[in-house]
C-alpha cells in the first residue's frame, strides 16, 4: 500500500513540475516579446485645426476641418458644400472621418454623399464648461436646481453666421449656398431653434434627440409662431432619436415622443418645398444613436446631390 502511494505522489509531483515549467515559460516568453508604450500627444493626419477667438462671444472655440477628396487650394473657382458638426470634441472624431469616406467613389462609380468640407465646433477641452455649452445651445433661460442657465443661442448663431462661416468659406472655398448643420441633444434643440428663427442660415438640418422639453416645450411654441408667418420652408430636414429614449421620472428627455410630435407638426403645415423625415433607431440610446443618425441623416439631406463621378 505504501509503495502504491509513493508512485501516485511521484506522478502528481511530476505533473506539477511540468505545469510550473510551462507557466514559467509562458510568462518568460511574454516578458520577452512585450513592447513598451510611452505617452505621446495625439494628432491625426488630414485634420486642420484652428483655435478661433470670437470677438462676438469673447471666448475661444476649437475648429477642426476635414477637406474633401481631391481638394485643390489653387482652384479658387471650385466651391464645396460645408457640413458643420456641433459638440465637435465628441462627435467630430466619431463621425467626421466616416463623412469623408462616404465622399469617396465606390466600385459602382458613385459616392454616397457629394464632396464636402466637414467642420467640427467645440470649446477648448482643457477649458470646457458645460454651462457655456448650455448657454450656446439654448434659446431661453430657465431655472434648474436653483441656478439660471441657458439663453445664448441667438448670440451663438450670430457667431456661426457672421464670424465662423465667412472664415471657413473664404479659407477653404465653401459654398455659401450649400450649408448643413448637425446637432444632437442640446445641439438638436439649437438646430431646431435655427430652423424656426433664421432658417436661411443653413440649407440642410440633421437633428438628433433634440431637447424639446426645454423651457416647457418652448421650441413647439416657436414652431407655431413660424408657421403662422410662413407659407413655405425650402429645407431638407432629418430628425432622429434612439428607440430607448423614453421619458424619465421628471417627465423630461422624452426623445421619441418629442421627435414624433415635431415631425407631425412640420408635415401638417403643408410646406410644398420642405423635405422632411424622421427615424427612430431601435435598441439605440441617447449616445449610441449619434453615429448611425448622422450617417443616415446626411445621406438623406444631401441625397439629391449625390452623382456619378466624372
């Protein structure tokens, strides 16, 4: 019996030794082939970045630009549509390069969208202040949690129209007659405000998960006022929202309901020249819906410009 026990013990010891040797070999090999990483300042080829100091707003904005395929700075006669993306720090890296890829000619000889200049707009990230974003993106002041916030959309729109757009158009041959704006969340509210207050600012509007509840549904009142004084709205408008964006306990953030209501109102006006639609993306939430919404929205509002490459 004792001899049998010693044989088993030796076998276990041998297996254990082999296992330990294998593990040691693995970790030793890993240590040999593992590389090293050092911190490096992020940069990306193809992006022209500016810090724009606004005289009107008395603060700086980071303006990132991707030029269209085949852009020739010497060809001053060639003008390109311009696409402006609000909240650029988050949304420009996520969607801007895809917008560039959609401009490339595919195997069928066509691009999904026409060649265009893509522009991201954001506060300098090291000085980012959510109160400034709220100020820029909202048309009215409200009191929330004991603080008065918002109400600077009119000034921010003036910054876009009177300062930024002339800079982009003159520097990069932007087409003053073909301007598109993309905004999500508070940015979506801003795009709606622009559509109903100064619709001539842009030709195409992509509006994601807009904060329609702001100031007791103020944006719907503004739409009512606009409809009473206008018989037509010659614009391309795409509204989108994630299917999971339902009302919270405070009755706010009612994304799906807000987008459906706004789309119904716009269609009910009978504007002959308005090209409008909506999309509810199933199984997407407030953040995840941005990329597919911008992608599909841009194709919709610019679809009529897509053409065969010559």
